[in-house]
C-alpha cells in the first residue's frame, strides 16, 4: 500500500511525490485515504478519518521517517457484563487502529511540522527547508 501505483507499473507514474512519500509500513490493514499536495513552501498530507478522535493520534518524526499512528484504548470487559452489542445493518466505515510510516525527502524542515484536525480530516503540513545559496569562495 503506497501513494503511487509505481510498484505495479515501475516505468509509469514515477513522480517526485511517489518517491518522496513512499510508504515504509506495508502491512497496514486499515485503508485510510490520503491526499498529498505540494505547494510552493510546503507539502500537505490530508488523511480522511471520520469518527476518529484527535487526542488518540500520535505524529512522530525520527530522522527521515514520519509516523502517524492512531491507537484506541483497550476496553476491559468485566465478567457478567451484559452490555448490548451494536448490530450494524450497513457499515460504511469503521474506526480502527492504524500506523502509517512515510519516508520524507531531504528538503523538509522537520522542526516546523504542524498538524490540525478538522471535520474528520487530519491535515499535516511539512514546511520545505530553505534552499541554501551556493557558497562562493574568493581566491586570495
């Protein structure tokens, strides 16, 4: 599971975004739709997560890896507890734990990463590093 279909068509659909947001974690069972945008000064990831709670997300950056994880607390069931079990007639989506790991490009300033959660969309902004001007050395 990745962002591009280049794993199926290696010579086609090769783009900067496909290489840059190459998902490292491939054994993810929950499908979370993701949009990746490249703007002039930043990249944006939009994860569609209706019904998820913002306080249960964790976003970590270690070296060149961005990890987005959602983990619900485990429910302890007491013996003899007769709570009613929800019976779905139609289930269009399900809130499940997930973990996605992305390899970031070199031009992302990880210290300026930000995230916000609004109307079921988790928006992660990755600010691009300023390009360093070439250094001119004068010969004396």
